[in-house]
């Protein structure tokens, strides 16, 4: 299997959602999937009885899918955005290394 990158996944989702999906529609799906993550966590922690065959893994993949899809149809380069946001956070919270430095070390 080839290595999956944000860029490749974003390009794939841009193609997949080329027509017919809006940011709002994808956001509604994202919220729905976040609710499903909450359901699984509640089941895992015993606050709710298990009622379906969903898994945390599957639901997190769905959350990531829709979040990246929203970025994709809005032409947001997530790799650049994540590095920039992390750089700001490491300064704000006085942390080291930042993600960019970490990637250079590995």
C-alpha cells in the first residue's frame, strides 16, 4: 500500500466531492460523525449499553474524512495550515520542538 498523505487524500476528496457537496452539508455530516464518536465513547466507558457494531476506529475515520473534505473543497492546504497553527501554539504555550522542527529531526 502506498503512503497516504494529506495532499493525496485532499486531492481524492476534491475529486469525490467535486459537485453536489457544500461546506455546510459536509459540516452537518461531520457533526453527525462526532456524535457517533461520543456514542462509542459512552459505550466504552459504560455510560451507555452497546447498541451497534460501530467502532471508535471507524467513527474517527469518518470524522477525519469530513473535516478533510471541508478543507479540500475550500482549497485549504492542510499540511501547511497544520504546521503554521502548530508553530503559533508552540510559541503561545512555550513548547519545543514545534511540528516543523520535529519533522526535520525524523
